[in-house]
C-alpha cells in the first residue's frame, strides 16, 4: 500500500531581518505541534479509504464469513495520543451480512485495540521517563523534548496499568545450567498511615547465569522472602542442581531459599563489615575489632584456579579442600575466643555464618563451577533502585514501589530484553518505509 502526501508550507519573515534561532524554533514548533500529527492522521485516512475500496470491490482479505458480504455500518470517533501529537479521526465500521459481526477495518489493519487511546511508543517513553525521576519532572522533560504533553496524573495511571513490569521466569531466561541467586532488600519512604510516617520494605532477587547474563527473578514490596518463594512454588519454578545462593546475613533469608539453591555462600564483604557492629553491641570498639576483621579476611581469602576444572590436578583440588578445612577450624577457634571474651553476639553471628563461608569452594569441588564470594552485583542493582525510590520520591504505596522497582530491574539488568519486549509489543517488523524527497521552494519575491 503506497500513500503519497503533498503538503504546503507558508513562512513569513520580516523584511528587516530575523533571528536564525527564531526560525529554527518556529519550524520545530510547527512540525511538533501540528504537522506531524496532521500527516499521521492524513496517512491513516488514506489507508482507510483504500481498505474500504477493497472491501466493497470484493478484493479485501478482511472478509468475516466465507458466504457473507460486508456493508457500511456507521463510524465512531477515536482520539489517539502519540509522541508526535494528538489527533482525532473517524473510524468507519462494516458489518457482516451473515453473522452480524461488525468491526472497523482500519483499527484491525493497524492493530488498534478496543478502547486504545494512546500508542505503545508513547507509553514506552512515559514509562522510561517515570522510572528515572518523579512523575512531575518526567512529564516536563518529555514536553521539553517535543513529545506530547501529558499530566503527571495521566502518566501515573499509564504506568500503573502497564504490564511491562511483569517478571516471567522461563527456561529460556534461566537457561539449562545452574545459576547464581542473589537476593537483597532495601527500605523506602512509604505512604503514611493515619498521619504517621511509614517505612516500606522492598525485596529483590536477581539471577546470574554461568555466562554472566543477569536477569530479574522477583521484586515485591511489603512482602517477606517466604512470600516470594511461595509464589515460586505455586508457579512450579525450580533451578538446576548446583545453583548457589549468595546473600548477606539477614535472618530467614537463607532458610527461605533452601529448596532452590544447592549451596549457600555468605557475602564475605558483609561478614567482615558486620563483625564490627556485632562486637560493638558487646562493648567492643574499633581497636578491638580491626585486627580480628583483618585476620578473618585472610582466613576467608581462598582463591580458586581460573583454569578449566578438568585441567586442575587432583592434588591441587585436594590442597584447596584441605585449606578450607583448616580455615573452618580457625573459625571455630574464633568463635571460642568470642565466647571466652564475652562477645556473645559476635560469636552467634559467626556461628550462623560459618556454613555459608565456603559454599563457593564446595560448589567448585563438586560441580566445577566458579561463583563470586560477595554479593556485589545485587548491591549495584539496589543502588540503582535506591536512586529512584529513596532520592527522588516519597509516600510510595507498596503497589507503586513494586511496579517502579520491577521496571528499573528489567531495564538495568537486561536492556536488550527490555527493548525486545517493546519492539514486539509495537510490532515493529519493517512493514513501514517512508521516503522524503523532491523538495521545491517558492518565494513571492523571487519566483521559483
């Protein structure tokens, strides 16, 4: 289908000179506020006329029933918002003489959904802007960039109704190999209850494949870790044997994910940092904890060979296992030291953390898989979430915080998958080609 549109532009300029900046600005305003939307509407009207001509000449593929024929059945007006502007046009409706079904050929042809009043490309712009800053600033930025101005209430409604934040865990996403599971949580300024401030709580889980690909596994505000794993149970989600949980020492976290990870690795960075706070609760000070923290870091630092597991000799594997056993004995001595010196909180903390200190070694010895000793990747993700949830807004509902967190999570962890989702939703498959050429200029003063 080939539509050719001819338009006329009139430019009036002062005889005594004008500003180049004003010319550029006026030209941009003319196209952004009127020309783009009018050209878009005109092209749709031409397309509709071609479709109706084909229907009434029995050359259309949009027939309803084999033995029926289509007749004109009125029209309806639809206002549509796009990033190029807003326009309103009439969609003609046809009715099947056999089954009585009626539809709008143009709406069906361009994939316009029932009651749809905005394009998906505009929705994408609004969602991405709102996930980076607060709604008021987001709509102002879009208007400044020449996009269709919308109110922040409208933008909020579009974001909350969008399904772009859905996290789907599939074999294609997770892969066929064991993965690294990294959960973490953060607080945010929640909406008040009965005039009292409320601190919200957001839970996030990301996965990392053996190839280093990052993907979201879960994100939910106002929920516990068990709520997340219960939802996984309902959806029958399982991960391959050899998957490892890498996390900090939050109570109940490791227990909730025990059925999904064969091994557990406590973040070494958190162990060293948190040890100071545990000793401080029992009266210890920095001068008391610093030497113990440094010694603990040395005990935990067992490096694994970077060569292929099959190429590592059995003797070297045996030496690493022996070093792990000696390190565990050193940890037992440290726990005894804490008990003897009255650091009961620190002793309990290290005793709980002991099992997960060398999960990365046990995983390597059994499956030959390398995994990190710290949860630095999920910490980076939480930093990105914090910039939006903590620094640029407050008064979040759990639903709103969950929605924005999932959007940021999908955009940050896998930008390609995010773009692929929108390309599929917008159905951009190369079915439209636009060429612009054959410019001609006329002047009342100079002629052609």
